[in-house]
C-alpha cells in the first residue's frame, strides 16, 4: 500500500490499534522504509496536565516514550512487516534519557528508526524534539502480537 505524506490523525488511527486517549501521534510526515518522522501537538486540554505538576504542567516521560514507540510501530505497518491480524507491542525499553521538559502548547517531532530484526524482535532507536532541541532519546524493542490473544 502506498501512502501520501503527511498522513493525518484520522488515517494514523486506521494504521495503529490505539484509540483515544491512547492514540498519541497526530501526523506522519515521512517514512523511508527504515525510519519514520511524526508529530504530535501537546494540547493544554489533556487530562494528564490537571495532575502532573498542575502549577507547572509538564508532559510525563512515559507518554513521550509511548509517542516514539507508536512512531516506531508505524515503520512495521507502513513497511508491510506486520500482518493485518497483528500489531507491534513493546517488549523492552533501554537507554531512555530525558533532556528537557515538554510543556502544553508545544509540538513534538517524533523520530524512530528500525535498527535490527532478529527472531521476530524489532529493535528501534528513537528521539523526540521540540524546535530542534532533543527532549528524549530512547532505544526500545517490540514484537508482533496477534489480536486473538
């Protein structure tokens, strides 16, 4: 299947098995067969900001990691590596480093690159950036799971 870029949120939600509020990718800007560049606008309306440091809200790091992981999962889908009856699920997170806080109103550029595939385990590296400044770097693993669990 050939896609035209950018792929907006409505089409992204057809590619990933997530629904609101867990769908954390707003658009996919590019895919080259091995790497994906996506974006998400960090809405001040998200419920998480009512409780995550309400006097100075910042995006929880775990959500940034999930955003980058969803960007990585898109590599498997867009590249045709994941069958229609399966999805890529996290199996490990390594070397997560948070470089700067991300606040409501910012837009995150999400980057993921497929490094290796061995025995059905996909190894990725990823990063999240705001205005060209790195907010997160991470390596992670994912493996296909079928929907009939």
